[in-house]
């Protein structure tokens, strides 16, 4: 078990959820992977009961384990900053491609400046840049 999986299990326990085999498997599927559509996640979890996969996704969202990226009509899921490096996305509105951008210290600093200017205490942020990829353009 890696350190993130251990932290994941501790987070579930703290919130009175059992670290069931199905939940650990779902978490590990999301590790080291780009944002994924729920439909594709269900395909990967074919052997699991679909309703319980949906329930576990809901639990993960409530506990801030995953983020939902809105892509026009559908959405994709990925692990939150708690379990992977903070980053932003370029998303293609036509084919749904999601490119994860490398961390940009200047951008992050600027977001901090804007937040403080408004006397706001930020807990987290997301930044989606939508458009068309090279294939769809
Ligand atoms: Zn595209
Ligand atoms: Zn950021």
C-alpha cells in the first residue's frame, strides 16, 4: 500500500466510512490517471454493482477525495489536490480531451494576490480553460 492509499483509508475512517475493498479499488483506479468519464470508470468496474460505484463516487466527492470537471454535457472525475499535484486543465469541448497543465508558480502567486486583495480566505481553486484541441480545430 502506498502513502496516498494509507491517507485515503485514514480519511474514510475519520469520517466513519469503512475502507471497503470496492472503495480502495476505485481510489487506486483514479491514481496516476488523467480525468476520466464516469461511463469509463463504470466499464473498468464492470465486476462491481453499478449502484454502489455511484454511491462511492458520491462519498468521494463529499469527502473531497475527487473533483468533478464539468465538460459541456458530461463530466470527468479526478483525484483532488489532496491526492495529486495541484494543476489546471485545458479541456476540449468537442472530444472531451483533458490536458493537465504543469504547475505554474507565477499563476498560483497571482491567484493568491487576487484572493488577498478581496480579503478572501481561499480553501482551494480550479481553473478550466475550455476550447478546441488541435485535432478538433
Ligand atoms: Zn478535441
Ligand atoms: Zn492553481
